[in-house]
C-alpha cells in the first residue's frame, strides 16, 4: 500500500494539527473524517460561535459540559424544571459548538477526542436516570444505559491503544438522545401527552441507532 500523501500545507494551524494527530496514530481515512468541516460547523461558526470569545477553547466548552451535569441534576431533583431544562439545552448544544470550533479553527486535541464523548454519555445517562425513568419507566433507561456501556466496552477492546473518533451514526444517536431527553424534560414543564409521546419515540429511534452502531457500523 503506498504511503499516505503529505498534506500541501507546511505551516499554520492546519500543519500543527496534522502533526499533532499523526502522533496519535490518527491518519488516512480516520484523520480525514475527524478533521472534516461539515455544513453544520460552518453554520455554527458564523452564528453561535460568534457569541463565544475565541479565547474559550473547545476543551473548555467540554469542561463546561462536565461541570454543568451536577448542577442540572440538582435543579431537576429540587423541581426547578425550567432552569434545569434550559441548562440541559445549553450543555447539549455545547457538544456541537466545541466540535465546530475545534474543526473550523484546527484546535482538535487528544483530550478533546477522548473527553467529548465521555461528557455526552454522562450528560444523557445521568439526566435520563433522573427524568426518563420517572415518566417512561426504568426499562427504557436501562436499555439506553446498557447500549452505551456495551458500545464503550466494545470500542475499548477493538481499538485498545488507539483513538477512534465517533462515526456519523454515533453522532446521530447522540443527537436523538438529546432531543428525546429534551422532550421528556419539556413534558415536566408542559405536561402534554403528545410531548411525552414524541420524546418516547425519539428515544426508541436513538436505541435503534445505538444497535446499528454496535452491530453494523461499529461506532461509538
């Protein structure tokens, strides 16, 4: 197999990021997938990211997501549902924003690759345990958590010693989980059966994508 071609850039953020990721054994298709700027990234760059100072790094946004989790849980536990839901939406949105900033500004790091999906799973899992179990029962929550644990374990044994960014189907799963949990939280504010039903079906769709991640696409 011929060696991977050297990128045409020799200086600047692109070159620095390329050298950094090559040291992490991320190259070829994995490197291209991880660094590809999507239309959503471009949209966030010219909209919401303009509201966030450039001094705020992608890793700091991920850290914010970690720190927001206990606050969200406390707000929801003490029935401050509106405040808890708003903070959940902001925290979930930070998942898209940290990735968009990292890709568009060439600021991808090893810590971000590892910590970003961990923060996502903790956010969704903990809020689901507290709220989804209350309105939709424990079996659905157990299924959501079990699939995440199996996916994490499977990824560890398949790629031990290597970094593997989540593929598209894994990202779609996360988006569906956020929307599903978000609708359940909204039901706690506006108790309409339709809202709860939408949240339930969206979470079932997230389960389907989780199974697809495990058995078809092997993605986290």
